[in-house]
C-alpha cells in the first residue's frame, strides 16, 4: 500500500466515514475506493485528483514517494517491469 493510500485510509478512519461516503468525497465509486483501499488496485487519476483537491498537502507525500521510487529504479534497486 502506498503512503498516499495509507494517509487516505487514516483520514477516512479518523473521520469515521464508510467506504461509500469516502468514495463520494473523492469523486469515485465505492468499488474503486474499496479496491484501492484493500491494495488490489493502485490509485488512479480520479482518486489522486480527488485526494489533492480535498487535501492539497497530500501532493507532497505523493511527490516524495515518486521521487523515492524513481531514485530506487535508477540505483538498480528496482527491476524494470516487462510485459
């Protein structure tokens, strides 16, 4: 689970929101949010845009994660994904 998703789950839990309520806030359907929350799906554009719209400070978390992932890839710590 990404740091962004962990933060979103914490926000949802702290506010006592159901998956349906939180999904509505993000602007996605409940099934999408449930899959992202469980880790069976990566957050897509709509989830990320909804999160940044509601909590702009999360864009920093996302940018840091991308930078770390990119650095690990270039350092050879992460193998390229091949089709």
